[in-house]
C-alpha cells in the first residue's frame, strides 16, 4: 500500500520508428505487514521497437525503512527462546543488529525487463543492497539474482555477503531448484561471533527449502553462560527444519554432544561427551508458538570434574528429559565427590524431577552412600529434593527417611532409622540434620548435625543423646551395639551426653564424647549390678578410647555374695579393649580389690579378673548375710581368680585363708534331729570349735556347680561344746576336719542357712516341692517298681 504516488515520464520517438521512454516514480509511506518505508523511488528507461518488442532497466530504491510488528514479534520470540542459554548473548546481539537494520535503513535493487514480439515477458532483479545507519549491510552483486519469465516462473541465483552493525560477516549463495521460490538450495557461511562472553562458530549451513519450510544441516561450536555458570566448547552436529511459520525442529536419532568445560556454581565438569537421542520417530526437539517440545534420552553417561576443590564424578545407566515440562529421570545414578578416605558417595535406584515456578524439585529413590569422613553410612534413603534460588545463591535440599549404619569394618552399632533427615547443599558446603531411632522399639536415640565443606574436605559431625532410656521390656544395649553381648543385659536406666567428630583432608582431626548415667541397673557376666553411676570421657570416639582414670560407682554387685559401694577405675583402649586400673569394695570389715587387667572384647577370647580379699571379718560377714544361728571369729585374706567366656564365669584356684585362729559356733538347736544317735553326739561335740587355721578353696562355675573345699586344722572344742565319751576318747589325737561341698555357688549361702532355718528352703522351694509331689504320684501310678536313687555317703 502507498499513501501517495507521483512521478514523471518522458517518451520520445527515435530513428526507425522505435519509441524511447524515461520515467521516475515517487511513493510515500509504502507499507506491508513486515515493515514500511518513508519513501520509495522507481527510475528507469526503456525502448519499444516497431514490431512490438520492448525492454528496459532501472533502479528501485526504498528510504527510511522500518520493520513492522510481525517482524518485531519474530525477533522478540527468537530472543526470549534462547535467553539463559550459551547463545543467549549472541542472539541478543543479532536481534539488535537486525532490528537496527530494519530502522531507518535504505535499500536498492536494479531491475531489467523485456517483452518479445510474441508477447513473452521476462523480469530480472539484481544488485540488491541494504544499508543501515548502524553500519549493517546486505549485498547481492549479480544483476539477474532473481528472474521471472512468463510461463517459466521464478528462478533465483543469489550470491552475496553481509555484515557490519553488529552482524557477523558472512556470505551466501542460493539457487532455485525449479520455477518456484518454494524450492531453493544454498549455503550460508558465517565468521565466528563473539559477544558478551559468548561465542558461536558454525560450519557452512546448507539448506533446501520446499513448500513447507527449509531443511538445514551444519555443525555448531559454542561457548557462553549456562544458568549461573558457563559452558565452553559445546559442539554438536545439527540437522533440522525451519517451518514457514517460524517454528524449527532438530532431527531425531542420536547426536553426540561434546564440551570442553561446564561450570555451574561451584560444580565444574571436565571435557566430555554424551549421546542425545530423540524418542522413536520424533524430533530431538521442536520450538514453535507453544514453546520448546521434545523428549531426549541418553545412555551410559560418565562425567568427571570437581566441586570446590574436590574431585567429582557422575555416572548413570540412562537419562530422559522432557523439554516441554522439563521433567527428567536418571536411572541408577552414582555421584562421588572427593578422593581417598574423604570421598562423599551417593548411588540411587532413580533420581527424578521437574522444573516449577520455584526452581527444580523431584524424588530420590532407594539411595545409599556416605558423607566425607563421617563414620556412618546411609542406605534405604527415600525422599524429596529441591534446587532453587534461596536469595543468596542456589541451594539443593533433600528431606528423606533413611537407615544409618556403621562405616567401620566391624560394626560398632546396629543400624538406626531416621524419618526426618534434611540435607542441604549451598556454596560448596553440605549440612545434614536429623534424629536417629532404634527401628524395633522406635526409641529415639540421638539428634545428629553434620557439616562438610567440599572446598577443603573439612567438616564435623555432632550428636546428642536424646535422654537414652533402657528398660527390660523396651530398648536394650544389644539393640544398639553387639559390643554389649556378654557384657550387659537387662539394663534399666538413662544415659545422657553427646559427641563430636572433626575431620579434614588429612583425616579425622578430633573425635571426643562425654556420656553419663546417674543410676543404672543391669545383669553382667559376674552377676547383677544395681545403682551404677558415673561419667565417661572419650578422647577418641572413633576408636572408643578414653584417658586413664575413668570412674564408675557401683552401689551393689552380686557375683555370689553381695558387695556394695564399689568404685571401678578403668581406661578404654583402641581395638575394643578395656584396661581395669583398680576396683575396690568395702567388704565385711575388710575390702574386696580387683587387680589391674586388660579385657579384650574384639574377639571371643577368655577374659580374666582376679579379686583380692583383704581383712574380712568372719563375724561381720555372717551377720551381714543373716546367719543368726552361727557365731564366728577370725580375719580372712585370699584371692579369687575368675575366668569369663561365652559360657559364663568360673572361679579357678580361689583361696580364702584365715590370718590366725578363731572359733566357729552353732547357736541354737539343729533343725533336723534324725542324724542318729552317733550323728547327734558328733554334732553336739563339734557345734563349738576352736581352730588354728581355716582354708577355703573354691573351683567351679559361678552360674553352675562349684566345688568348695573347707580345711580346718588345729581344732579343739569350744567352750559350749558337749563333753561325752567320744570327745574324751579323741581329745589327745590330732584333729583335722575337711568338708567338700559340690553345689551351685549362688546357692551355697542359702543352703547353709537352710541347714539351721528350714523356713528359708520352704519359702524358696514350695512351688518345686508341690510340682515334684505331683510328678512323683504320676510316676508311681505308671511304674511297676520304684527306682531307688543311689546314695553316696562319705565320712571322714
């Protein structure tokens, strides 16, 4: 459309009857949907001969060219579509240059026309030139670049160059494959483009157009920004199609994408490559009015690089990305950060996610791994992750439920569960928080906080016991650690405290812990313990080692006889060993001492404890244990060597020896009167004895049969013994009195009391007696003849 047009034409007759003409036409405001000009000028000259043939040539000029809205929309869409990608700055520059080319530019073209005497018409355009005030230019030097003939259609044979004003310099050639502009072939050559830290190099772009669009093929090498980082040397072959409506697509199949370096935040990938494959029968991707579409698959990816100052590697068995929704999934991904003992490792069954308004988020499934030198491993991790801008940089977070196990070759603790673990990564540092619970009882064990800096591989782990409470029908130490097997059971009490582990690239630099209990009851291999209290300081929590002088107080221990108010000094050594420095208990006017020893809990080996008995008063001992019918005097010393194995404890070579003489006297009547005449006479004679020496030897199992040998020497009757013909007959003979007792050790005292007080036995054994009577009656009813048990009676 033209707002107005005017001009002048001059026609003259020339010799021979031909007619010559000169013309100049001027138009104002010519416009199309793609743009408008301030003015247009058409000049030329022509000749018509006498037989009706004519021909001419001239120049068409446009001044003050400005692009239209359609043109601007296409440019804006192109710029927005690649923003944030490596070619974003390049496209912005090109869009600016092309926009400047469409504002206030001038264009010109030569033309030629001819009509033969038979009426056939031909038209040719060429020498096309576009010049902008920005310095941009577009030139086609051939005079017949575009040709049209009546009945023959349009043919194109362009060869030209462009550049300047922000445009890269380049050249092109285009030729038609038939009598239509819809079928063109050609090539475009562009010099490398550099702008805003981005660069783009294209191999010659070869293209073929048809009625539906234009196919192209080239190879691209680019560098530029990527998210909040950068990619260098990205290269890949490209083949696709540009549609008439401006949409374009990249062919399907597989394309090898390579790069020299990729950096996003503190993550840097080394030179690498991976295959990008389109879904079967579909383009790799397509861009149109609806945006970017396509499904991209990749298999067997293996990448290396570093994060901060730490090495980084990544592998996956397969990956898929939906470009329309930015949903992706990784099959069996594996991440490793660091090297040597400080490596952080993560593997999972699947990692999936998608982009949303706040960033990216998704799901981590069945992950396992570890964090640096943290002495724990995790597995069975399932949770949701997010990657978003937290206002001070990008942050990756993961909330997961997982299981925690010991990283040592031999487990120091049983697996624990966490349902509230939160892992965050920002600026090259990782933070982990969560609580741990025992999975069977669901008892809360500890709260954990971990920090790890990938730049220097340093960090720390802190944990606090959540008032860890043991109960006979609930949580027990064996549910937390197998190290307690054979050491403690039936534990009742609460433990408080916490610990900290620090590490660096050189290794674990510090690991300390402090724990305490105010009162705890338990069953140990050597007997029940009540009222245990104390605190323990670990100087090396990883090795479970302490300084010397750790103290524990024991209100009551019962290894066969009760000892109270004991103090034990010890030191824990690496390798699951415990050094006993000293143990002492006040005992019946004297004391019970535990000799120094080292116990090895790293293997199933015998463990030896030796107790020294010093200055025990026989009278105090008997009164303490309610032997009301026995009076005794004397002071005893001795030693009780004990050996503990998986089968229990055993006394081997135990000896109690009187320091000097003493006496032993039965007060009251014998509770059993059927010993016979001589037995009663002997008991009456021996119920009060004076002795010069008394030795008690003990061998046997603490929890089983104990052989106890009692040796008296230097015996004489006491003041309250009965005198009769027996005592008078033997008064002048040397008198040695030996007693062998073979019985369960912990029943010895009860058996001794029961000899004089039958109510003790009755109270403890009434159920067994009733059951035995019932069983005996049943046996008698079924037996033809009763079986008489063997009787052994040794007397000396």
